[in-house]
C-alpha cells in the first residue's frame, strides 16, 4: 500500500498505457481519515458507517514486538524488502528516474483534477454527514465512482 501509486505509475510506463488507465480514486484511503463509507456487501449493505480505529492493547503491542512474531513474519519481511528493491531497480534501470518522476507528477496532477471535479468523498458512496448516495461500482466495492473519474478525465 505504501508504494501503490509508484507501482501503478511503473505499471503504466512498462505497459505503455495512459496513466488515466491506472488512476485509482481515494475512496478506500478516505476511510482512514474518519469519513463515512458505504458498505457494499454483507448484512450492512447500503449503510454508511464510520471506521473505528481501536487502540492496540499493551499485550498485542508486546506480541508484535516479540521474537516469536518477528520469526513468524521473517519471510514476509524478506519479500517486502525484495519487492521494494525490485521496484527501485525497475525505476532506475528500466524506466529512468527522470521519466518516472515526470510520470508520477502527472499522475498526481490527474488525481487532483479528479478530486476537484468529483469531490473529496468521491468513491465513498456517502455524504459528509453519512447519507448514502448512489454511486456505481464495477463489482461490489471495486471501482466505485468510475463514472465521475471518467467524466473528469474526458475533460482533459
């Protein structure tokens, strides 16, 4: 997640497709900032809810810092580091750092353009006060708000 935008830009450059084809609305990211989001599957489908972030208990914190936890996740850590190194090598050796930076800047410009056109809650399916609003999705909660995204990008 932390390098998702960079990965999407690299994907577009490698495939030779427009950045608009990999542009993702911030609907899921908006949920982490206390905004309402619409539940699209399950028993609460159609309701707007606010995410709750419960504080981590001291016991869980202690466990997550334990040698047991670190040993159980050692392979994940190696994979994580390898993926980051591979992404960096692809940017430096295949794409070129300057070309990548230019494309990343353009991706961010397009993202702002979409946000300005569609609003900061684009893709959440809810108003600021938690009222559900109709917003089509490709499938369940995937690709929500694509119509507004397409409208914004067609104006470019």
